[in-house]
């Protein structure tokens, strides 16, 4: 299979996994039904290599697949949610085995980067198009607000929550790594890096704003020369002071919301919801271990979840607890392994964006649904695949350098083995 064909297939796969950015005028056929059928078939085909590869991120991928699949059975046994209803809400999350399919066909990292950057560009264009027309949702769902008139939280700005954020953030992290790499920086990398600050501010997502500020400071602070570090720090603080001095409504609203939530303490709705779903919602041993499944809002399970949503109990707002509620302890264990490996498995610095993406999921895993949201699933799979192959390539590169050194010295591996003393137990 040629690289061109691979690129087209990967582009289509990611677009389908994002449900075409949930474009509304296309209807359920294109936005839901076709993606479910395609992704189900691809996931089933990917299972042929489910146990073929070992090491790296193979184990957490298997755990997530097992947990997600088994949650379908539990939702039937516990809630009476039918298998077709469960597949409708779970099919996109079941694409984790695509990881092994990518290995089978040896997809190159550079090709994946190009596809992600292209889709990231499409995301940005569509986001700002929706931003211009906040009163009508063309894609997914939109929270529109001016002076708090339309916002559910009154954050004082037109706030668009746009589907497909996973590819955007991956494009941002790829771009900042390209900027500090030895290769020539393209102008669009700089644009993505800037948008990585602008868009979370426009969306008034506090955790992401804080994470991006810290990440940019760390990344550019480590990678740049001393002169550029000082210039970056000066520019950063200069822009920050200027923005604060503007006394913008949404910044004041953000400060007030943060202060109010802090004062609420244990009465904060996310804390209350987290405790409820962690200790009270799952009242049987099956659900406590394997979760309750992903709700289809046409089922009794989905209707019960809708009632809780009406009380302010959102699974999306409690992150990893929401994952546990739906997919159980094995899904949580899978992500804990991923988080651990992101700190222990080395990777070349040009691919540090894999770590940055995983750390973003980690930082937001208590207050965001990115850890299980369908808009992040395919990008998470691609990140784990790139991390897996590039970390393994480190060992291969070291072996190649050793062989080159030995060849220069006219030393063969057989000679080394002969000269090495025999060991006994």
C-alpha cells in the first residue's frame, strides 16, 4: 500500500471517528449511523492482531478494549440497555484496536503528523466559522454567550465548545515541537502555537489555560537558548500584564467563577457529583467492577442519566470518575498505566508532543471528559501508536550506531561473544 493511499485512508478514518465534526445538516445517516458501521467493521478487523504485539502501550490498549466491550454487556444486564443501543453510544470508543492495525501496515509518524495538521487546520476554520454564528449550532453543540445572555455559566464571552478538539490539541503540540526542532519551522506551526493559547481562553476553560501556560513555559524554557528564553519570558509577562489591564468581561467572569468555586469547597457541584457517581450510583458488584456502560439517551439508562444531568451531575465534568462509572476499574487501570509510562518511557525530543498530549489528559482528568470523550479517542490512539513505535526506535537506533562503530573498528559480534567470559548460575 502506497503512502498516498495510507494518508487518504487515515484522513477518512479520523474524519469518520470524529463523525465529520458532527455536522448537523448531514443528519443522523452521515453524522451517526455511517460512522458507527464503518468504525465497528474496522474495529472487528483490527482484532486479528489483538495479541500480536507486546510491550509499550499494547497492554493498556487491550485493557481499554476489554473494558469498553464488557461495559456493553453490563449495561444490558444491569440497565436493560439493548446491544444496538449500546453500540450506538460505544462504537467510536471501541476503536482502540486500530492501534494494532496501524502497526500491521506500518504507518509512518510523518504521515500521521501531516494528517493531524490538516485536520487541525479544518478544525480551526470550522471553529471560527461557528464562532461567527453562535446562535445556531452547525456542528455538534454550541454554547453561545455575550455578557452572559446565552451562556450556561455566564462567562461573559461567546463560548463555543466545538467537536473534534483532540486533533486540534495534537496539532498544537506537534507544532510547538517543530518550532524548537532542527527542521525549518513552517508559518502554520507558529499559527497553531498561538491558537493553542487563544482558543482555550475563548472557550474559558480554566484547567486548559493553566496547563498550556505551564507547558509553553516548560517547553520553550528548556528548548530555547538563554537569549531566546529571556525574550520569551519578557514577551509572555508583557502580554499577560497587557491583557489583564484591558479589564475584559470574560477575564473578570473567570476570576469570579474561580473564586466562587473555591469558596464552595466540598459543596462544589463537581465534588458532589464525583462523590455520588463514585460511591452511590453503582449499587451492585458488577457495575462497581465493570462499570455501567456508555448511556444511550433513548434507553432507560440514558433517561436516568438525563435526570441526573438536569440536577447538574455531568459525567463529562468528573473526568476519570466518569470513565469509571461507565467502563469500570479496568479502563481506569489502562489510563493509569498510560500516565505512568508517559513518565518512564523515553522518547526522542522531536516527539515530545506525545507526552504533552497525555499530560494534558492527565491534568484535565478530574474535571473534563477528555479521558473518555469520543472527540479525543482517535487522537489518543494515534498518540499512543506514535509513542509506541518511536520509543522502540530508540533501541534500534542505538543498535545501529553500535554496529556502525564495530564495523569501523573491524570488530564482529561473534568476536565479542568469543571474548566475553562465560557466565554460570
